[in-house]
C-alpha cells in the first residue's frame, strides 16, 4: 500500500486534535464538558463519527439486556409445539425433510435418524393462546409481554463459530460484538459505569467454554469492549486498591500516569493511548459505583423472592438477572448475560429440566420487574442461544436417556419491551420442526431489528478498517417488521 494512503487510513479525529496547536489537553477538557463535541451524525451515505449526536430515527429502546443461553437450547421441548410428532416418534426422519443438509460429525455417521417427540406437556397461555410447555411456567406468565420468534436460523452448526456469528455477524473471530457496536454508536449513559457489561453463570453440567473475545471490541477502539463482572469477591478484577494504597494515593498515581500517557500520545498519536487514559479514569470512578451497584441488601423481600431461591447467590443466573435490572436503572447500555449448560447431546429430559429451573423464573421476573418500574418500555430484553436442536435423537432413544444434536435451520428466540409487539408469535416451522415454512428470520435480521429498536439504521453504523467499511450485519439484514410495535 502507498505509505501516504496508509497514513490517511490510520488517521483519526483524535490524532488530528492531538497534533493541533491546542493539543490533547483542550480536547480532553472539551469532551468532559460536552461529550457531544467529539461526535457528529453524518448525512445520508456518510460514515458517522461516534457516539451519534442523535439516532438515525426515534429510538424505542435505550438499552438491551441479552439473556444468552450458551449451548443451543432445544426449541422443540419448551417453545415450538409439534403434537403430530407423536405419530412419527421413533420413525426415521424422511430424507425429503432433511434434504441432504449439513450435519455435525456427532450424528453424520448415524445409520438412522429416529424422530423423538417432546415428552413434555404443552398448554395454551395468554390472550393469543400461545403454546408453551410445562418446562417454562414462569415464562408462560409473561407471554402477553413478549414476541416469540420461532424461525431464527443460522448457517453455523458448531458452537464456537455459531456463538461468534450471532454475536459479531461473522463466524471467524476478530470482529466487534453487538455490545461493542452499540457502545461505539450510542456511547455511555452513565460516566461511572461501562456502557457494556458481561456476566456469566453456569448450569449443573457446563462443559462448553466461552471466550473473552465474544465480548471483544475487535477493530473498534478498545474502550468499547465489554467489562466482565464476576460472581465472587471482587466483581471486577484489579478494581480494588492493593493493600497499603488508599484512594488519594491512587489518584496521584493516575494523574502521573495520565501525564506520561499524554506525552506518549503527542509523540505517537496512537488513539489507544487515549483509550487507556479514559479507562484508568473509569476504573477509578467504578471503585465507588460498583460496590453500590452490586449491593442488593436494600432490595425488598418481595422483589428478591420473585427472582427465585438462587438470587442471593452471587454468580447465579437469578443474581445476574437482578443485577441486570439494577444496571438498566443506572443507564448501562448493553448488558449481556451468558448461561452455560444447554449443550444437551445426552440425558436431555433431565438436563433441560435443570436448565429451565435455573433460568425460567429469573428471566420472567426480570421482565416483570422492569415493567412494574416503568423500564420495560425502553429496555429491550432478548432470550435465545446460538442455534437449536434436532428433532431426531442423537443415538438410541432409551426412556429419558437421549439427546438432540445441533440444529441451525430453525430455532426459537423471544424478545420483550423496547418497541417489540407484545403477545406475538412470529414464523412457522414444518411438522418436524426441522425447516422454516413461513417468515424466516436470519440472525442478521435479528441483529438488524435489535439495532433498529435503539434508533440505529444497521446499514449506516459502520467503521472503516483496512480500507473497508464494516458493520454488525455485514452486507445483510432485514428488519423483522412483524414483531415491531
């Protein structure tokens, strides 16, 4: 590449201010006095700077709480009622249904693909009579507040590329995740907390790893990376002062480091140096804001009880759901909860009961809690995983000792609040819950719709990297208008 052209591509507005006569000091002071000074929404067709001074269209949501069920929950057993499977039970899945579609190595060598009907009872719930199973009685109680999408689909069939795909819009690592894109586009609403926070909980059997790159900012400035909260002594690593260091000493140390970093910036004009300065300051403010955020002792007993018996256990899904509501109250932009343990290749009936017991009541309580506090209208809650499970059994069907393999052709996700049409069931799958027959929703469509509810046109929030404009939805994505209110 031409060296001058490469220099232009790497140049940023921050570098321009850093080399100007006023220098970084005035730019930093200006951004503190008025954060909007460093942002400008581009005209149609232009690449906007971040954060946007105004959204592309009126926003229906201010924040997202994404309840991500890592491992691929079975859509057949809780959400997608297929009573006709009873007559197909243990029969081989017809080749006309499977159509030679790609399988994982775990079942591609099977000589037969025996259909296994759900063993759980389904009933109708809500004003529209939505069919849901006995596994999720608490979710059934909020069915009139949510939209159930039964036709989400993805090309990925293995965990790591599938989770990477739905989080970043690409199956290979390296691109920013959704939370980072929203932090980049909308900025933070609370200067004392990160715009993007991640929490992880696990079921009883959780062998599927989660990598920190799933909440990475990729090629976006690193200030937009998710900050992981832990369910133990210090919620954020290295946030507390070490022994013998008090707050005033810490303040003097940060001031000294900031001066050194500013000199480095003036010499090298690396925008990541500014990020480092900003993150040091954020950490200092979080020393006061995080303990207050994670102290649930002042929550009333009725609220605590609504989230279930595990809510007082730091690191549990119930505890994380309660913290998510507290974060929403304090203006955190994107809150990602991962719950591991849904990879049920064997003993599915027992294991899915355990997983639903962990997640059903807290998920529903979160929606109800947000609603009664007036926060659901501008908070978008999303519940789903990276793919679904097959209608056929992995291995033999022996009472409750059977499993289901990965299935990306169709699976279920529900959404609530934030401009989503309540009481909606969207899309239809075939009699075998194997293919979409009406209203498919690709994960690019799902992500485009989430961004739309936050006032963002997914085609216009872009970032130029190595000579190309990137976005979360790549070159795809259509709004799922049928679930928008």
